[in-house]
C-alpha cells in the first residue's frame, strides 16, 4: 500500500507532466508548419548563389585597341594582354638565368622605349635606369645576400612641375622555377606598362613624378626591392607606394595591406579605386604572419619607412608558382579590372597634396571595407572605436527595453524575465562554443583518418563538413531547451526573440573587448549590431514587437545586408585559403583553419537567422535533417570525390632537390659520398597520395634521424622555409650519382691568428651557380667573434643561434664571393677543428640540365602532381 504522501507526490508529478504537455501544445499553436523550415534555410543558400557569388566574380568589360579612340585615357586591356603573351613566351624567369637577366630585361627596355616614342614629349620627361644593386638584409632566420640583381626603373615627370616627392609603383618580373609567372607577377608588369603608357600620352599633366619599379628579384626573396629602397638614387624621394602583386591568376585585386598608419592613403583609395575590394580584417590576418607569403611591401615599409597600398589578385591560387600560371589562365577582364584600379590610383596619388609632406598626415589607422564591390566604406580607427562602443551600448539599451516590454506583456516580473534571459544567454554562449567545436571536431576526425583537405578541389564540400555542423551547434542547446522545458509564462515568439537578443548581447561584448585591445576587425560586430538594433527599434516603436512572430519580418529584412556582406567576406577568405593549403606545410592540420573560417562565417552570417529554426514545428527533426546532410557530405568526402588533387587545375605540389652529398673530415678524407632526392613536402598529406602511383618512393626516410649526426640534418635546405622544416623533411637515396651541371668552388684562402692570440680569421671564396648557401656551425668551445656578413645574427644571440645560414644569390654579376669569419677559442689552439662549414650550390634554372636519371624520376610522377626541382651539390667541410 502507498501512503497518502506517496499518492500526493504521484499526483503532483502527473499534474506537472500534464502542464508540460499542455504547455508544449500551446507553443505548438504558435509554431509555423515544419515543412517551411527547409525553405527558410534554402532561402539563404539561394541568396548567396544569386547575389554574393556573381558579385564576387564580377569584372568590368575589357577595352580593346579598336575602342581606344572612343575611350581616350582608359586602360586598354587588349594591349596589356599582347604584352603578356610576349612575357609568357620567355618562360620561367629565375634570378640569374638568361631568361630573367637578359631576355626579360630587354623586353622591358624595348617596351619602355616604345612608350617614350609615343609620349607627349612637350609635357613629360622620361628617364630609364637599369640598376644592379648588391647588398644584404635579415630575412627571418637567414642572412639574405645578393649581388648584381637587376631593377628596371622608369621615372616620368611633368615638365611643368618641380615636385621632389615621388610616387613609387612596384611589381616584379622574376618567377619561380618551372613557372612562366604570367600571373605572379607578369600580370602586374604588363598592367604597369600600360599605366605608364596612358600616363605618358595623357593631355593632363600631374604634380608628382612617378617611379615605375620593375624589380627582378622578388622570389629570391625580396632582394631587388631591398636593393632599390636602400641604394637607388630616386629612393629617398619616394613618399608613397602602390605595390602590385598576384597570389593566383586572374580575378579582382584585393587591398590587403595599407600604411603603416597614414589613413590618407585609404581616402585616396576610396576616391579613386574603380573596383574596390578591401577589408581591414585581411590586413590584420596578413600582418599576423599566419600566411606562407610575403611581399615587397614589407621591404619598402621596414627599410624605407615608405607608406603605401599592397594589392594582389587572389583568384585561382591553385596555379600560383606552377607551370600552369600561364597567359591562358588569365582572363582579359581581370587585366582590365586591375588596370583601371592601378591607373586611377596612380593619377590620384600623383596629384595628392599629402605627398608633399606625408609625415604630417601619418597618425592613426583606418577601418575600411567594400560592400560586395558595390561601394567602399572607410573611417579612422578613432571613429571606429566610438562607433563600436556607441552601437554596442545602444543595442544593449534596446534589448533591455524589449525585455521590459516582454515583462509587461506576460505579466511576469523583471526578475523572472532576467532569469529566463540569463538562461538563454548561457545556452547561446554554449551554442557558440558548439558551433566552433563541432566543425573543429570534424576537422580532427578527418585528419585522424588521413582524409584532410577533401575540399581542396571540390570546395562545396565545406558546406556539409563544416558549415552545417556549425549551424547545428549554434542552435542545438536552445532547441533542446525550448522543446524539453517549455515556458507557458511567456509566449514562444518572445522566448525566441530572447535568443536573438542573446546573440546581440554576445556581439556587443565581443565588440567592446576586441575594440579595447586595439583591433579594427570588430567593425564586423558593429555592422551586425547596427542592423539588428535598427530592426529592434522599428519593432518597439510599432506594434510588431508584441504581435507574435511579426517582428521576424523586420529583423530578417534588415539582416539581408549584413548576411550578404559576411558571406562575401568569409567566402573571400576561403577562396584565398583553399589553394594556399596546398603549400601550407604538413606540420599543421589545415582543416582546422578552414573549419574555423566556416564557423566564424556562420556565427556572423547566421547568428540572427539560425535560432529562428525554432519558429517551426519539430525543430529537432530539422536539426536531425541537417545531421543527415553532414553524414551524406562526409560519405562523399571519403570517396574518390574527396581526393584533393586534380591534374592541371588543383595539383599536388612536390618540391625536391637532386642532391650530390660529399662530407669532408678535418684531414680531408671523405666520410660520406652519396646521392639522393631531398623532399620538402608542401601539404598535410605528405607523400601518401603518391604511394600507389608510378613513382617509386621505396627507401624514403625522414631526415630527423640525421639531425644529430650531420650539419643541417644532412640536407642543403634552400631558404629559411626549407630550413625551418628540415627536421621533418625526407630523403630518398638513389643509386646513380647525381650529375652536377656546373662548376663550383669553396676555397680556404687563408687562416690568420689575430693579435689577441685567441681569435683566428678564416678567409674563404665561393663561386658557382646564382643560388648558393653557407651553413656555419662553430664546434664546442668556439664562438663566432665577427664576420664580413651583416652582424645581426651575432649581435642578437637571443634571437639567432647556430647553425647560421647565409643565402647568396646573384643576377648579372657572377664574380666569386669572398668573405671572412673570425672564430674565438679560449684555448687559442687553432691547430684542431674549429667549425663545420656547409656549402650548397643550387642549379635552379633551366639553363642547367638535369641528368637522365633525374628526368626519368620527374616523368614518373602522376599528372595530378606538379614538380619543382633542381640539382644541388652539398659539401660539408671541417676547418
């Protein structure tokens, strides 16, 4: 028998269950039919493909030579394209090669002389200078030394002006091995030539002289720009910069760096750019250093204190630095887009009054962005701080007013409303964590199963793999709360309205915090808050706020603009990063980065949209349906569709050297003499996609096992990026000795003990191909006291440590390099070993032949792989 208390308790539980059922039925009355939910979600997908996608890819119609007479003063894309065909036919333009130092320079000189012949000589003066600078600077962890690299420098000035403030316009004409470089950076070379021509034939003179720098050693890296800004006679007069780059092949040019400081530069971009494409967020990401790229802009900024704009075409980055970066891959309309921007900006800056004394206008940063390419917005960082804080505070005030209104409508106390809102806010924060966590979990799971980068060729896979899980995570906690614990004291429309308020509060807090740490990216939060606050104000001033779900209409109409912008912005980042992940290195899971971008984009674009899934009946079924979508996409991703690479269009990058190794001991004997292929794999999948192909990788081993035995792990790492990953590189022995296609020499000229008796000077001379490296490792008890290279490494031991890398390249001047190193020994005994010295001679260009075995090995790679390779002699000495 049950006691009376037990019976009462059972009846109480039964009553509570009945209340819950009735409450759920009451809420079901307010919900829209479930079959509208898929249409609601698909609406936003359709908006993306109908509006964002075409506007992102929109390019102006190209101007043809036949149209020139009717369109005077306009950039003529067809003429630029004809020049690009000439440039493309030269082939790869590696520093030190005949193609780069002779043929391309001759091409540029000829075209400049053609422009001089067509120039209005009564209005303008044109000067041409071929510079061959030599110098050195620190590039990350190596001394970057150059000798006789070439710059083709053109200065055009108005005879009517005596201004001594010059505008510098820069691009580079060299390329990576195997790539003709028609995109990077041939596109901007021919754009500059056509801009120069238009300026030279114009009837309207300009105020400030313009220097067009065609630099011949950017890929080396960044040597020719350093030679110009530190050594050229015109460098000191340059007051502003327009740097023109390409990180792909075609498309629009993104303004991704400005300044430093000098917000007046953005004002002129706003006034003059015909096709604006820019975002402060890109600048903050690029300058954070997470991208595996650098541009001449940094050299001009750091060594010339030159403010400017850094712009690059970003579409189709899959062909970047490959043989497929050719003229056929570049749409003529993209030449027109970049040309119109460059010409208009050059004209604007060449008449800017700020050019006379840019220091007077240098204070502060700017916040800037374009809206779908339709218009451009900019304001100072100070204005941004005020806007962010004011919009955030106003939004919080309006949310408070809305909660008060809900309390009056429901006859609930403000204490109860506050408790319910706090619960929903907490659940929304949990949803934000899940919306980030679920995509990252997908990234970890795919990587653990050796299925990373499945979206590399089929970008649409990220919709199901990362975006849909982000939506599920964002909505799941609130959906469970609304369905499992319904509240009959407040209407469902108000309850769901609270979830949007929670997103508003979260954005306001993020905006205030990020603004407080001096970031400019919080303009994203401000934009989203601005439109939500406007919708909330309209709903509060009208009766829509209290009429069921009618408030949704105003909110969603006003969310169209931020939704389209956020889709456009994060789609841009994905378009940049997708191809870049093919050269991101294998040490980091690239799916984590893509998942993070997708999660952030979903949070901003759908933060005021996704919670509205709870308006419809059976919202848990809607989330289950989204889960099914993710499952289907996952099955597709692990099939052949998810194989990352495709021949010609999205290739696997394979970088290796044909290496001949000879290691000499102190007594001159040879301790190691062999040959092999030294691989620096470029993406997360390493060599695994090659295992079942025609290329034979039997015997491939990690170099990490040799790092304790040999200098530089026994490999001739080419530059700082190769050296950074040398412990994770791979070595494939080969039976045939690698044939070195040119002469090399490292000579010890003299060894002199200096006056102190504890320091000895070793003098050396090296000669060989245009790319050589030295690796210096003092033995135990020995220090490098001094040397003839720049002293940064020696003066900053907390930053740099042995082994020291010296990278040396030359263009026209192939004279041997003489240098000395002073070693200090406390014992003063220099009759015993003092240091290890590694010498690598890289025969990078196709002026040097590959041997038969090497050519056969190259030909064995599958068609989805693009190979960048060259022979290298690596000698290790002990002195």
